[in-house]
């Protein structure tokens, strides 16, 4: 039961910190205003209106009693009450008295007036209407051979201080909430900046020097994030510099080995050694490609459809079919996306005869599909092939020159752009690669 209630409240509560904090500020203010309003309405406004209505009904009753007394002049009495009691009085000679009226239960004025008239004159001896006139109340009391009609000013039964009180209680509350909006926005802005900086850094984008701001706790989180960012960048730079040095050191002996191959008279032996050297160079290039830093390139808007056209046309292979939506623009690192597509198409044409590349845009999201008719990959290996240097013995892993970095590099590039990549069985009974990129 309690779990269900907790889940219900979690679903209806706002998800962002700004609106939750605003709710914490606004709800107590609103509850306090409601309590004050109810107390005022009950203790002051209703009681005051009840007293004013009771006084009016007593005046009307007094007038009727005096009017029915034969010792007084009826016209003189009517004139006196009209002048001194602010009552517009008219006697209508009509024995048929209609007492049915609209009982507006939601109106405090109608309820109070009805209660007082009922207690004084009975159920079927009065009729009134508070809506026919803007500033007057039409009130009728049954009498002999007709009825009295009273036009009473509305302020005789209601207090004008209620409007002033409502104004004073509402305007300050609105001002307090507006001031709270400004201060809360200033408090949540540093958190939003920190989240955006973390998101950009997670995608591999270069961010400017991050300056923490806001409350002490938020500043502390910002300082720790900045320290972590600098440590990661320093680690990546050290790794790249180390592998660059290794690359330089290894290329020198490889070059000497290439020169020495020219002096070997045994051509078969020379060819085998040459193949091994070429394979070592290719492996070395793939290692450097995997460890190369992506922070050097900045995001820019480019035509993804055009990029895919160019990449596919460079292969000059009729077996690569394409179905690309025209003029699809994407904001990202163009060279990395090109490297990713190259790796995936290289893998496809290495193991398959036919390849199909498709670019689709759905609901502001981009999908790139690369299908082939090759041997495919076992489903239980779908997650493993994205690991660096992982190779399987079946299907597509038989190439001697492969070092198991192609899919790992492609996955790293796509995820750094906030996207996702997954493998599936293609419609051509080979491997299908589906790439999702958010726009």
C-alpha cells in the first residue's frame, strides 16, 4: 500500500530540481494563504455579512409592521424608510405571489439572506434575486392583497473589506513566488552548467575551463568534476604520447628490415618476410588509430548524406548498394564519423559479397543500417566483439590481419556522439549493424 502511494506521488511530482524547489517554496505559501483566507472568511466575513443581513431583515420587518399599523400614514412611512434606511420600497397589489427562485447554494450572500428571511417570514412568504442588478438586490415580501418590493443596495449585506483583504493576501503571495523563481533559477543554473559540461566531456568534446559557481556543495561538485576531467585528459595525453613514441621506435627497425629484404636472394622467403612486415605495420597503425585522441576535433554541422555518398563512392564497388535520405545534417566530428563508417564497410566487404547501406531519419533521430550477406556473427558474441582486441574463431574472425579493433573503434566513436550501435541478423541473412544518432 505504502509502496503504491510512494510510486503515485513520484509520478505526479515534477522531475527537475528547479520545479521541485519551487514546489517546496510555493506549497507552504499557498497553504498558509488558504488557512488565513478560511479563518478570515469564517470569523470575519461570514459573521459580518450575517450581522448586516440580519439588521436588514429586521429593518424590513419593522417597516412592514409599521406599514400595516393603521395609525400611521403609509406614504409617510414609505418615504421615511426610503430616505433614512436607503430602501427603495414599492407595494404591488397582486394576490398571486410567486415564491420560487434560484437557490444559489454556492453564494454566501444568498445562503445568509435565505436563512434570515426564512426564520423571519417563513418559507413561502419571500422571494429575492441577487443577480438581476449589479449593485442592487431585488427582494419581495408577501403581504395582504399583494407584496412589498424592496430594492436594496448590495453593500447593505456584504462587506467591501473582503475584496481589499483578498487583494492584500494575493498580491504579496504572487510577489514572494516571483522572487523565489529568480533566486531558485540562480541556484539551479550552476547545476545545469555542470550537467552540460559533464555531458559534453562524456561525448569527447573539448570544453573550456570550467568555473564552478553557486552554493558550497555545488561548487565542491564542480571542483571535483574539473579535477577528474583534467586527470582523464592527462592520462589520455600520456597514453597517446607513449604510443606515439613506441610507434616511432618500432617504425625504424621495420624500415631497416624492409631494406634488408632487398638483399635476400631467396624470393619465397623474401615474400613471406615482407608479408609479416606489412602485417606488423597494419597492426601498428590500428593500435595508433584506436588510441588517437578525439578531443582535438571540434563539433561542426555537416551533411551526413553527402559524407556517406563520398565514403561509398571511394570503394568503387558495385556490390555496395545505398539508400540514403538526401540532405540529412548532423552536428558532430566529421572525421570520426567517416572513420567509423569506413571501419564498418571495410568489415562488411571483407566477409561478404553484397553490402547495403541505408540512412533514415525518424522523429529527429538518425539511423544508419549496414547489412551484408556474409557468414555473420553468433548472437552470443554480439557484445564481446565490441571489446578491444577481442577476436572470435568463427565466421568473420578468420582474417589473419585483423587485430579486433574495428568494431571497438566504431562503437567508441558512436557512443562519444551520444548514440548507440548494435548488431542483429540482417535481412540478407548476414550481419546487420544498426547505428542510432540523436540530433
